[in-house]
């Protein structure tokens, strides 16, 4: 919902001179990080039948009994337990975030994995970003994000991917939404790519196995799918959770990155490809100690680059050159992606990964982005026959997404204010004077929509040498983007005279 901050006591912004103690978090003002340690104690691996492996991550807070999370994954042809442990053990420092949010601690100790000085710096910065949303939502002092990281000393170990000649085997992260589908579409179009398989990171409860839609995505696209099944041990974590502390902002993209790099390395893939976009670098407009909170920090190019430097397998997103709205345009306009219209879902609030809730900011943004490029009937087909523009209850969501209400950007994986505003104007190009849907009639038109975003390709160097960027640049969708840009600019010119 657009009013997601209405019932939250956020800390004051950096320029707020209020000395009202209640501004520091109301009921949550006393909740702060304990001056003690959350320890990542061990990482154990065991065979659990056939080619399946179970990875157990164990943690201890203040000397209390251990809490554990597990990962189960099939690794055909992999028999070396030590190699499996070395590949997956670093991911335990990401899983630690789920345990930290149960009881925040000021110090993290990695007994399971030694760390070089550079890696300790990486994890300090990671936790600062990963816990920023948690601190903002729960009204914590910003210093809660400044985590001391200790571990046994390890040698500096830069691991640049080894470039090899010949055709490439690529593993692609399956997220269920449009981004991963476009990423795989670009990967399979590469002359250098021989094989492209999927990795799905499962949040427990048999999510992939129970989803007919996800299995149909894999069947439609071809290739195999490796499923990494996590069990975070939520029941034990809930029993230990601090009163009033709402867990949020879990670094899911980072977990996918660590899991994907490990699986790709163990199974001999040349690269792990994900669907992270340029828009992810845009924060939420809330600042803690001068640092902006960003719900999508672990999808941004800066984090992606720092992470990729740690692994022997190439990790990158071919979508980093694109705005979220452009990705939606490619998904909507490229004929090869048409079979996935009925199969993709991006909603996190429905409680069912096969269903759009039709009420949240994510549903509203995806609907808005697709309406920028397709007719109302086409997009309604995706959203179970509903035109979300005609739902009066969603007007605040569309307004918030475009930055029209002055509130921070929603804590969701959505595009920037400029992208949402541009999408509204592109949707207006597709309707006549009659039959204008409610939201488009109610929201004010943008005076100067950012039409330049339509054909704007970032020059960020994100892909390995064997990846041909011309595949993206020559897509027919970009010809349509340029045509839409011209139409919108002409309309704006007429309106200004």
C-alpha cells in the first residue's frame, strides 16, 4: 500500500532539528543493538541422499542455544564435501541477517569463515546497507547499522573469473518476474552461449515444487533448473525475536548471488547471470547518518561489482544498462517473450507466488510499466482481467510511485519516480478522450516527462568480454522506444504552446 509508512515511527531526517525524544522511534525508542555478539559458529555439509547436499548454518547470540538455518540443493557429479562447504560457507554471512533481525547485535563474529581485511570491510559495508531499512522501519538509532565484524585472519584472495575460449554454459537466476525472463532472453541470444539453465532460490515450504507457474516457466524456456531450498528456522527465530522489531529488508538478491555463485562454481558454469537493473541504485529518500536507505542496494551496480570481485565465476546482470521501465518495454514488445505473459508474477504480498494481489505497490508499478507499452486489454489479461487503473483504492499507490505525494519511495523493487511519471504519460498516449481510466483522469499530467529515459542505455561496463552488447542495442523494442519518445515529445511541445 502507498501508506506503508503511515503507522511507522521513522527516525528524523538529517536536517530535522527537533529535540523531541519521541521522534526517535516512539514505542521502539528503547530497542537498540545489544553490546554483545552474534556468532556465525559453523557451517556443516552432509549428503542427504543421491546427489543432494544439506548445508547447515549455525548461530549463537549471547551464548544462548544455537539457532540454525539450512540449505538443500542437488549437485550432480559433485562428491567433495570440503569443496561444497568452501563454496557455500560464505553465504552463511548473508543468512545471518535473518538471525540478526531477531535480536540486533552490535558485533558479528565469523567463527565459521576466516576473513581477510578486505572481506571484513566488505561485510561491514554490507551489513550497514542490509540493516538500514530495518532501522528505519523500527525507529532504531542509525548506529545500529554500524556492525563490528571480527573473524580469523585469511589471506587476501582476489578471484577474477578465468576467461576461457569456446562456448559458454550460463546459469540464470529465476525470480518469477519479468527481469529474470528478459535476462535469460538476452543470454540465449548470445552467440557465445551454448547452454542456459535456471537457478531458483526457494524460501522454504516447497515453494518451487508447489508452483505450477514456475515449473511451466522452466518447461517453456527449456534447460534445467537447480533449486536451492532454504529453511531459515522461522519458528525458533520468532520465539527469540525482540518485542516490536519487525523483520524487513532481508537481502534476498545478495543471498541469490551467493547461492548462484556457489552452484555455478561447483557445477562448472562459466557465469551466473541475474536480472538486476539500473533503477536499483535509486534509494528510498530516507537518510540515516547521511546514508540513504535503499531497499534494492544488493541489486545496484556498485554492490554487484564488489561482490563479483570475490568469485571465480563471472557474476553480472545484463540489465544494469537498463531502467526498469525499459525492461518492461522489452518484455511487452518482444514476440519471443509473449509466451511468458501468463506465467510471470512479481507480487510479494499475495501469499502465493502464483497470484497477483492487485493491491500492493509492486503490482501497481508492474501494471503501470506494462500499460506504457501495451493496450489495456493486453495488460488486463496478465492481471486476471482487471484494469488496475480503474481501481480507486490504488490511486494513492500510483501517486506514490510517481512521487506526487511527497512521501519516500516505497520499500519495494520498483522503478524511480521519473520512470513511473513517464509510464503514466506513455499510458495516456494510448487512450483517447473518451474512456480514460480513473487513475489517468485523476492524476495530474507531468509537465516535463523524462522521455529521454526510453532510449537511454548506460555505458556501465558490466559484462565479460565474450558477451555481445549489440544483441541488446539492436533489439526491435528500441525502435519502438524511439518512436514513443518522439510522439511524447511532440505532444509535450504542443501542450507548451
